[in-house]
């Protein structure tokens, strides 16, 4: 029986990339999409989560920059300035 992690390990070794846990690429993808402003619901659907709370509880805490961006957007909306 060949495990998924075994199938993934061989191409990584051949490419010279470091070893990764099974969910590392998934985690990276979700984090990058959030940082690019992709809607959380879209990310939830791509990951196959049944509830958006799972997606947000798992990934949204990763980027303080997202918090700063949200604060700036709210300030702009309230003051009408840049």
C-alpha cells in the first residue's frame, strides 16, 4: 500500500524542495489567498470546509497585515479619505 505522503515525498525530493507535512501546501495556499484579499467563502469552498468558521478559525489569525488593512478600509469608509 502506497500512502499519499509517500507519493508526495518523491517529487519533492527530486525537485530539491524541503520535506513538508501533508497539509503544509494547503495551509500555504489558504494563507496566500487570504493575504491577496480572496473572499473567505471562496477559500472555504476550495478547501472543502463545510463551515466558514472552520476556515477562518484555522487561517485568519495568520496575518496581522490583514487586520491593519481592514482598519484602514474602515477608516477610509468612515472619513471618505485615503
